[in-house]
């Protein structure tokens, strides 16, 4: 386990070169704690920042961890007994001792959760402040449990000419008059469902072979007359009517 050394400086703060990596310096005059990257020193906590703050980004005056259990924060956003990350006066990450609460009280601002994937910082989930939407971007939501949702919305696309369905489509309405055309299904995506509805007076052909290279209940195509619909689910090999 690495050893971290704390040096006491009685005549003021440490200077560059006084500390090396994994060493901390205590300014016994001003009661401040300093860290170092081996070259420069950075104020990371103490009376100069106020007793409730621990700086997390050397030299950046807006990055703090606010430990309000050790004193009441000055912003009024976090109260005693909470843990908060203070990016500005009204951005907080807090624990109110019963529930863990993430707050961003700046109107219409987002909260992002990201991971470092293969050396690239990648946003996985965004809480969109302006709309309240939880945006997963292109990432899949996978669970072995049960998902319960109210007011669930599907993605509906309306087509009046030949179309190749995409993974983003849930419901495809076809026709506005007497159009006759084909909807090509993509290559199978395990667990993906498509609902295709003919709302026109023409004939709609649903084709699983041309683009997808597979079948629907053993057939390459299915046809829909006016107001007929078909619901399909794909497994690893084919589409099935459900």
C-alpha cells in the first residue's frame, strides 16, 4: 500500500519543489493543507477555503467537496449533515441521511454521468434539465429485473413510400392514400419488436429478406391490406408474428 507523508511547514505554505508525489504539506501558520503533483503545489483544504470545503481540482476555485457535516455551508443549498459537491453556489451532490439526493438547482442545466471507456470519457446517462428526460443516447438499458413504466411512449414513423426500418422504429404507419410499397425489415436484433400498420387503401408488403436476410414465420414477406397490422419480434435468427 502506498505511503502518504504529511510535512509540517511552520513559516507558511510549501513552495514548488518542497513536496513530491504522494506527499502532503500542512501550513501551520494559516492552517491549510497542500498537495503536489511532484512539481507544483496546490491548496486542497483548510481555513483559506473555509472550514467546510475541500478543493478537488488544484487551482480551480469553483471545484469543491463541501463536507457540511463539519460545518454549515455558506450557500444555503446544503444543510448540516449532508455531503455536497459544490461546482458553483447552487450545484450540489448531497446525502440528507435518509435518501441520497443529487441536486442541480441551476434552471435548465443537465446532469451527466460518464465513464472512462478505453481511455475515452463517455457520457452514459444525461438528466436533461430543460425537459426532465433521462437520455441514454445510443446506450442500451439492460436489466435482469422488472421495468415498470407509466406513460410509456413508443417511436412512431409514418411512411408513404418504400422504407427500410431501423432499430429506432417501434411503430410504422404506412400509406396516406392509395400507395402500394414495401417496408424492409433490418437484420434481426434480438428482442426488438416492430408494429407495422396499413392506414391507406393500397397494399403494403413487409419484407424480411431483402435487407434482413431472414423470414417472418418462415415466409420472406407478409402483405397488409387497409387497416391490417402486424406485430413482429426478432430473435437471433428470424422474425416472428406475435
